[in-house]
C-alpha cells in the first residue's frame, strides 16, 4: 500500500489543510482532510511510517504487535501564533480508521530546556522546519522541531501504544508522551522558507540537518550535545547531491 500527503489551498488561498489518501489494489481511497481550520496555513510537511505497535495488556504486560501507522509533522501559522504540529493516522486493512492530532510542544519536558541562541546573527527560519524519521525497529518515530518562544529545538520519540484495558483509554491506539525528550538547542543554519530541511540520525544521538540548493548540500551536525558550524558539500557534474547526502549518512554512522 502507498500513502500520499499534500497541502491543499482553501479559502481562496488564505488557508490550507493537509490531505491524505492511500493506494491499494489499483485504487486510490477518497481524500481525507487531516487538519483544517480557517486562516491556518500549513507547510513543511514530512511523513514517516511505523509497522509495530506497543501493546499494553490489562495487567500491564507489554508486547510488540504488527500495526501500520502513518506519522506526519508540519509547521502551522495562524497569523498570530506559529508552532509545530503532529498527526498519527491508524491504518487497518488499507483503510484510515483514526486520526489524532497534537501540538508537538505537548511532548516536551520544559524542565530540560537549554538556552537558545541570543546573538543577532541567529536565523530562526530553521525552527519552522520540523523533521521526522523512523526508528530502525519500525516501532517509533523521532521528531525534531523548533520553538520560536525560546529559539530552541527539541527531539522527541513517539511510539504508538494500544491499551487493552477497559475505560476511556482502552481499545484505541494512543499517542503517549515521548519515550525520549531532549532539548538540543538550535544550530546556526540559514535556510529559506521554501527549502526542504531533512534529517539523518545516527548512534549516540548523532544528528545531521541538511538542505540542498543548486550549489550543494548545506548541513549542520549535532554530536555530544553541541551543534557544529554550518558547512557545505559542493556539488557539480562529478559529485551529485545524492552522493553528498551519502557522505553525511556515513558521517553520522561513524563512531
């Protein structure tokens, strides 16, 4: 099965919503609006998929079971406020059965805030580009997102959880508090509003944020609690953007 997300303009371009549909057995499903509100503008959407669910039994016993979940993050602007948003979509037998939406700030632990950049050269546009990637075990996603109030970035791990107990939490897939929550500060990384910022994650919380343009792959790396200066791998007719990104993948996998 294939899934597709896109941004749809509404209210004569004054608003936008996020739309989802799936493709299976030669047919596309009907388009479903994931998040829609008047005069809300959404951009920089990224999507990931998990195929395992953390199941908790009535006695608190835990197990991992198969289950397809689509995750999405994006930046939303109301004209008065801006923030990173998250959606978890439950897929059963090829059909979308549930959508849960939350502000990503709900997953942060504010007691672990680290000071954000205070100098005049800091470009906070990078904070408006949430990124998302899947765990190697296919049971969780990591989201990296910014907070304009503190000029800070967070990294949280979100694992879909199914509670089998009776009551309001029983029988429905839930979005629990992130199993890992860290304030990672913010890099000095200049990017544009129409750029696409992607992430590569490695062992020991290593991380690379990167964006490509006609001149090369611009990136910053995070290791041992510190962001590197912004750097560029130049591309030309001998070195492609794909080859430059592969260099970054090897860099975060190096011990």
